[in-house]
């Protein structure tokens, strides 16, 4: 047990060994719009944590499953319209498989309800 003193109080904490941590594979089921830096926008059928991710090393990557780049939104009400109602007849989607997206590049994750 280790005592840690902060500016306001002293607390006791037991450090975890690497054997105490069970890896968890984070999965977001359903459709999502991923807004990524540099102007990339993806529509994915699910998002999960890559098995190559290492939170301890600060390397976290997501896999966008069955994704498409949204090249042209084709909406009158932005990405929210696609999230709520699905792609329009004017939306242009370019299938791109299962791209890996570094968490540091992910700006927003929008759940789709259609």
C-alpha cells in the first residue's frame, strides 16, 4: 500500500501489477459517423478498439468496421441529417473496408439512429 498526498488530503492506494489488468475490447455497436482531423468523415457499421492498442503506451487505435468515406454529404442539414435519417440520394459514399483510426485523430463520434 502506498500513501499519496495531494494538496488537500492523503489517500492510500495499492498499485496494480500488469497481472491485475484484464484487457477489454471496447466495441461500439451500430452505425456511427466518425469525424477525423484533416477533413475525413467516415460512416461505419461498428467501431472497436484495435487489438494493437496499448493504453499504457498511449497508443490507442479504433477500427471502423465496413466503413465508407462520406465524400459528399448531399444534405441540407449537415451530418446530423445523415445520422438521423441515413444517406440521401445525393450522398456520395466511397467504401474503404476497415480503416484504423488513431484515437488522437478522432474529433467526434456520432451515433446513427436510422
